[in-house]
């Protein structure tokens, strides 16, 4: 009886040792994986690499847990237990995981079709704009103003209309719109705005022309309700903050318009009192 007890205890200890060894092995493999990807990132950072790293991490962790747990019941018994539950439990599991599965599949589509890349500046349908920083199996990580971060589910991101300001281009761009009064000299305003943009220390020539790269023209696009609408594209390098570029360009344009007597209209109400 005592011998049987000792043999059983020895078997449990042996399984515990194997259990811990498998978990440590999975941790070591995951660390090696991280080291390899870190070396790759030193030369190149792509959306597909970020997603592949997350997939590899999930596979290593899942395989490690399954192998570790199966040391107590055996791999075959584990799968029978895992897959042999009731239909209700299986249905609940699928229902719970369906959003996660959708996000993973959407992440694969994003990586395959590449509507954006790491470092691209994009704008979502609701006007939210930011820099693509990372992608996981569930979320796209978007860096907003300062330290703000937005996590967008992959399944939501793939369904949105996205404006990409750096698509297949190492530089970034922003649209700048200026409204001027109806009685303004439009040609003069176009010249003043373009000159102000060119004088900014943040902007660069980014529009491809027959003569090479140049600053984008300022276009007269529409007669709005209270003003004339002028618009252009401003190019800058990823090393510069989008908010810093916008601030500098807007300040220069505002100052240049004032110095040249070009009015920026705004809505106002005249209130007349009668005694």
C-alpha cells in the first residue's frame, strides 16, 4: 500500500517537473522569437511582420499550455475532453469567440491587402486622424495627439473608408483648407498661401511633376456659403509631428493673409435695438 502511494506520488512529481519544463521551454522559445523579430525590426518594420509576430506568440503560448496540461491526462485524453463537451457548451464557446475570430480574419485581410503600413498617417470616417503604430490579432493601434492612443478592432477597420496620407510614400501629407472673403484677390491669396507654406521649416516638396518634386499648387475649389474655398496639400517627413506641422503652417498662413489685407470671413449677427 505504501509502495503504491509512493509510486503514485513519484508519478505526480515527475509530471509536475515535465509540466514546468514545458512551460519554461515555451517561455524560452517565445524569448528567442522576440529576439529574432527585434533583429528584423532593426532593418525593416512592416505591417505583416507585426501581425506575424503576434500570431507566432499566440501559437507558442497555446502549444505550450496544451502540451503542459496534457502531461497529466495525455494528449489524446486532453483533446477528447476539450472537444467532447456538450453541444450547448460548444455553441457558447463559438458565440463568445466569434468577435475574436472576426478580428483575426480581418487582421489577415489587412496584412494581405495593405490599405496602410506602419508609420502611415490615416484619417477614419469620423475624422479621427493618427499614425499607424502597431497591429495585433484584434486591434489596429493608432497614435493620436500627444500620448493618446486609439485601439480600433480589425473587423471595424477593414469595413471603414480610410483616407491614407502616406500611401506607398515614405513622406506624409495633410490637406490645408483656407476660406477667404468673396471680395478678395484670389490670385494674390493663392500666391500668399503657397509662399507661406514654402517658407515653413517643416514642409518639403512632395508633389511629383515633370520637373521633379515640387510644392503642391493651391487650388480654388468652391464657392461656399460665406466664402471662397482654397485648398492645398502640404508634405512633410515622418520625423516631424503632424500637429507641429499644422500649427506652423496655419500660423504662417494666418499672418501672411493679415499682412496682405486678405480677409478670412466668419459668421456674425447684427443686432439692432429700437428705442
